């Protein structure tokens, strides 16, 4: 029992490490470059669109290479150990643009570092996510471990999202990125060095790229879950990326108080993860997943009408409740799809499936880009220097209207997927790869 708990802890804490860098990148990149450095919303929308296109190409490749890796340290560990320090460096340089850059040169710098850091995050998360169904074989073990790792993720979000406005006001974005990069990287490396992979030898059949892509293409459940995850992920990504705009332009309170709203979402989510995990164990994944999505969609309604810190906190609490349900169930859906693929084709290719689903979630860059273009066109919001005549309405649209529509679309997709209750995860031998 103690060994099982340690195994869950060693894996789950990795979510803390992976969340720290990417949350700082995705949550504050738009505000930092648009409102602080003067990059326009249209220019940053272009960055996000190009990033999404590149991510569409590189994600399946990373997963395919990971699945085919054969080394004495396992399939996933080499990628995690090599990719982690590069991810930290990318984050640090993104938030430390040279002072002499401006105009198109600043846009080019932001684009290069955003894409580099984002693609390295893809490498890390594909390999981290691929370990989940491999290490934990039953729905009960997955539910409890996933609840723990989501709790770690939410703690990381409190640090890297809720506390960042306060921290960066004291030490600046560049030093904040330095600290977060080192902290996140150290935790990822701890997870990578302690997680014990199932051994795959040179004699085991390696997945083929064309066959893997073809099997994914015809897998209805992959597409349904992928699009549902993409729309939900886009909604929450937009909420985190535009909260500072809402605080500044809609409810007109000091920027530092955005930490209270971020904290309200995340603290409530931490408290509710165990509730949603209990519901999964008591009932089944699909109905609980649907309940989480509709709860989240409804929660955006009162947030739109918030006009003070108190009413915004109340709206944020409701968002946190639905958010907890979504993060508790989403990864369990993905693990089920990986189980079915292994059972059907007798191949272990969690990497390419995890990365492909990760790419679907990363379509949120396109939705964020679209939202930025819409507020530019409809509300005249161009940048912090030129916010247009109704920046308050633009901020409310970004934080509540657009995300609510996205979550409703995700909820609609959830009705096109189900799993047989009799299907169990495929058993694999508990043979571990050697330590480094």
C-alpha cells in the first residue's frame, strides 16, 4: 500500500512541474506583449495561429518517436530529461526580450520563443501523459492518481497564475520566469527519474507512423474526445489569458487583485477535485464528464454580469467547481481510448495518442487568436495603448461569452461517445526499466 501511494505521488507531482512553465507562458503572454510591450492583438493572433499550425505537425511526430524509442532508461525518460532544461530556457528567454527590440523585430522574437517553448512543452507533456495508462491499470487507481495529480496541477496554477501578478510586480516578469523555469524543471526531472516504466525491448514491435495515423484517423472516439477537449481547453485557456483584461477594463480594480479571482477559481477547484473523483468511482466516467462540462458552461453566466470584486469572486467560485470536474474526467477519457487502441492492435503507442490528443487541446491557440481578432474588429480593442471605445465589453466577451459558447460545444460533443462497462484496461507485466 505504501509503495502504491509513493508510486502515485512520484507520478502525480510531475503535473506540478509541467504546469508551472506552461501556465506562465499561456496565461500572461498576451497581456505582457500586448498591454505592456505594445504588440497588437492582430499581431499576437498571428503568432498563435502559426504556433497552432506548427503544433499540428510536430505533435504526432513527437509521440511517434517516443513510442519507437528503445533505451536502457525506457521510452519516455530520455525525452523528459533532455527536454526539461530546454523548456526552462525557452520560458526564461520569452519573458526577457532584449530592450532594443521593437515593432516587427519584437513580434518575430515573441513568435520564435513562443513556438519554441510551446513545442518543448508538447514533448514533455506527451511523454508524461503516455506514462499514465501504462503505470496505472485500473479505473480506481487512475481515478485516485488523477485526482492527486490534478490537485498538484491546481497548486501549481495558484503559484503560476494566481500569485504571478503579485510576484511579477515585485521582481518583474524576467525573474519570475527564471524562478518558475527552475522550479518546474526540477520537479519534472524528479518525476522522470523516479517513475518506473514498463520495460519495452528491442524485440517488441514498434509502431509504424502511417498505420498509427490511419488508425487514429478512423477512430471515432479519438475525434469526439479530442474535439470536446479542444473546445473545453480553449475556453479555460481564454479565461486565464484574459482575466487581467477583465480586472482592468470591466470591473476596474487594481491589477494585483486579479490574484484573488485566480485564487477563487483554483482553491475551489482543489476542494472539489475529490468530490468529482468520488462521483467517477460511484457512477461512471461519461455521465460525470458531461455533468462537469454543463456545470462549467452555466458558471460563465453570472461572471458576465459581475461589476465588483465581490460579484466577480462569486462567479469565479462557480467556474472553479466546473473546472474541477473537467480536469478530473478529461484524462480518464483519454486513458480509456489508449486502452482500446492497445487491445485492438496489440501495440503500445500511448505516446502518439497522448500527443495527438494534446494537439487537439492545443487548438486553443486558434480559438484565442480568433477571440482576439473578434474584439479587435467588433470592439476596436487593439492594444493597451489603443483599447477602443468599449474595452469593458471587450473584456466581458473574452472572459465569459466566448468561453461559454466553447464549453457548450464541448458538452455537445460529449454525447457522441461512450465506453462499455465491461471493458477493463489491458494488463501488462510489471517489469520496470533500469534506473539511470
